[in-house]
């Protein structure tokens, strides 16, 4: 709803209604709008089922106040010097309650009016780049297009105009990036315009927004799960040992560990005197040797058993003795015989 009245002297007074009220210069006219007459619908914040709502407008046409008035309805703080028979008279005019909004809207309207391009200008500037159909154009051959392609083109032009409007609002608040345009910069002239400049917000690639609450929950729950998973196995094992529960399941879980599987393989072949065989890290007695790798079949390597290792050692010793005797028979140098004999005796 808009309350309007002419500033010029009216020919006659009209009936009071919700849209306008007229008054003669130098007179005060009170216009009343009452909800009981169902002329206007109050906003939900003003509606009350337990009371009647009335709306009043006060128009003080050409009324001069002899001193400033701070009342919210009769506010008058605009000074004015009036020529009077006795000299100049200082009076005050009523305040315009919409002055701040008018100033702010006028400032942004000026920026928009001289900067926002229309669809015709967008097409003239961008040329064929303004068409989205070019993304399906290759070597003079146009790919398939939907039946509403023209609508998509116009929608793209309109989106371009909106993006440019958003850029203009930011540029209006931050100023031009080109220093050469600074002499023609129209800076904010009052508090409302400066406040509007400081109140601009827009997405920026220089910063990233994230939810602190979500991040805290993610780190807390994730950390808790990691801690529980680290201690869960030890806790379950301690309970099973203490309550003597699930003996087979616990031993199978432990035995399937990598170190325990290696222990089983070596112990089955007769190597090592093992301890801590029901724990995570089995160990042998100090100084013991484990099984070596049997590569007699390169396609099927395996651990050599204790019997096979003993047999291999015997064969190696016999071979060394035979080679010693042949060297003793054919070698003329005593030093060599002594060295080989020492090897065989060792």
C-alpha cells in the first residue's frame, strides 16, 4: 500500500481512503485507514485477533515549525530561512521519512541505469560467442539441438545480464580496478550510501566457506572410531582371557597373523625354540637359525626342512673332502697342500 498526496494546492478535499489524502497548504490532514473496513490487509506481524487495527497518515503540507521537533510523527529538523516583515525568520520543515531509502535507491539506480547492458547490447558485444549452440558446432557441421534451443539462447543472454548486474554492484562498492577511472569515480555522499558499500557480500575464489560444526563432528567421530578400533582388539582379548571365553576363536585370530604364520612354517620344519606362541609376536631362543629357502625348483620355492638341510650339509662336506684329496695329489706346492688340509680339517 502506498500513501500519496499532491504537493500543489488541491481544488477540493477528497474522501479519506487507503491510497491518498489531500490537504490545503497550511493545513494538517489526518487520513485514517481501518482494518474493520477491509480496505487493507496488515502483515502477519501486525495482525491481532483480539483487537482492531487502524492505520493513520499525517501530511503536514507547507507547515513551518518554529523549533526542531523530535516527535517521531511530527519530526521536523530541516532548517529554513523565511523572509518576514521584521526580517529573516528561522523555521524548520518536516523530515522526509523516506529520504535515506530514496538516497540509497537513487545511488544504486544510477549505477545500474548506466552500466547494465540489455540483451541487444550483449549480442552486439559477444557476437557468435553469445550462442550456446557453438559448443556442438565442429567444422561447419552443427550437432543435434533441442526443439527449444532459442529459449536456451535467450536464457543464456539473460543470465549474462544478471551476472553483469552482480559485477556492477560489487564494482560500485569496491570502486574500479583501473586507476585511470578514479577521477570519474562517484563516491558515497552520505551515511546510507557508505553503509551500503560496506554491506556488500559476494562469493570469492580467494576464500572457502565451510561448516565449523560439521568439521568438529567429523573430526570427533572419526577420531573416536580410530581410537576404538585401536583398543578394541586388545580389550576383547583381555576379556576373553579373563573370562576364559572363545578360546578357539581367539587363538585362530592370533594364529592367522603374519608373524604367527611364519612361526608355524618354521616350527613345522623343526627350526627354532619358540615362546609367546599365543601372542602377537612369537620369538625364538637367542642365537637360533631359521629355515632357509629351497630353490631347487625355481618355479616352486619353499622352506628347506631340517633333514634336507642336514643332508645338504653332509653332501657339501663330502664334496669338499674329495676336492681336497685331488688337489693334494696334483699340487706341487706345500703351501697349497697345507691350506687345503686346514680347510678339510676345519
